[in-house]
């Protein structure tokens, strides 16, 4: 049964869905298969809102219960379909993906919703393969950088009762590319990046939110080994930044529970930290451009094999 996203999924907390800002409100699709005023499209364990202009979701929000997760084979639980409630002309279908390097990138990941009894998990797996829940992700980005936050969700262990609320969506900018296949093909807008939030109750009964942004720019599309080296924590952002990038208005608790509440960059220099700045590293540390831990962590020795791989990967320059 398509009950969709449940705001009271986490114990003792209600987390509302993001709301499109005034600037986005005119772009929200009214699905023809839903009653007027109902723009949230429910699926099994997740819901989403569609954009009229991009024909992609503004966001997709899921309830994740890793405690009762099921393993469902992709062969049994992967059947992409056009959601009749939304209408064929209001979503990007397979014609945009065939013969291109662009994947049907899940927003809510298939394995994130395969929980509960096996039959429910199987149905949820199939339900996650609605074209409305797909967005234009380059195959290298989809199979590399984007796997890092997706894997973090499946292996997450910091939440009470192993429950998570995971929200995901595309980021569109003035620098977006468009896919076209020639005469008669309506160009498809390709997101410049993607965001994801993880909200959970920790073992101290405290609400915590982590927010991340990944851009699928020229550099990320040229590498296939990023997931072996990058660290998820380096892609964290404040909820404020996320709101500015997306035009979505997030639940106040997602601001208060995001530990990245304060900016410690160059504009936040404290006079008592300005010591001897004759050394460039000391100047960077004092200005807050880099943190001491990050600087010390960067001082390590590469194995020769890893160095050669890195040089080869950067050879496009």
C-alpha cells in the first residue's frame, strides 16, 4: 500500500517534508491523477514532489528502517515504470536514457525502501523504480561519487532503532547542461549536482541532521575512482546552504539539529587567533580556511602505486 513518507517515523519527533519556496511554488506539478491541492506523490516508504519545468522531482523523501531491511535482488525488484498518476508527459522516460551516458539515477535509493516483510520490501523495490524517482546522473557519477552517501545510508549505525529519514534531490543552476537527440526530441535539463540529508535520533535521544552536496561537474565525470578516496564528511553543508541551493524550505528542526550551525571561514577570524602569520600554513590555520585536524590529516605518505594511479587520473590536465 502506497502510504508514502511518514513525518512521525522517528521516535518522539515529527519531521515535515520540505516546502517549495515562493520562487518555486509556480513550478510545482499538480499530478493529474491526484486530487487538486495534493502535490505530494506517495509511494511505498517514500514520497516526492515533481517539477513542471524539469520533469524531475524537486525532492524525494524516504523512511528507512535498517533494522528490518530485506535483501531484494535487482532482477526481481527493478522494473522501471511510468507513473500514470503523474502523466507520461510530466516525467522523463526511457527515451532520454537509451544510447546515452546518463543513468536513471535513483533519488530515493532502491535498497533504502526494501524493509518490512519480504513481500512489502519487494513491492517497495519495484515502486522505487518510478521514472519520477529518477534524475539525470552521468553513469560515472552515479556509480562513483554518488555511491558514497548511498552506501552510508545502508551501513548507518548511529541512529536509535536503526531508523533514518533520508531526503534527496537535484540541484539546478544557470550552468546546467541539456541533453538533446536532435529534431523532435525535447531537451532534458541535467542537474549540476545532487543533495542528500540524513536525519535520525541518536542513542542519547538527540535529533541529528547531516546534509551533503555533490556536484557532477567536468572533473567528477572524468574519474571512476573517487569513491575509494573521498570522505563523506568533506561534503557536508549547513541546512542553510542547502536551502539556498535548492529553493526548498526545510523543517526548522533540520537546522537546529545540523551540527554545522556556525561558519568558521575567513570572515570569522578572531583577533586572539592572529599570532605569527609569517608562515603561510599558520596564516591559513589562523584564518579558519583550514582546520588543524584537516591539515594534520593531509600529511601522510602515499604508497607508490596509489601515487601512480593518482597521476594517471589527473593526466587530463
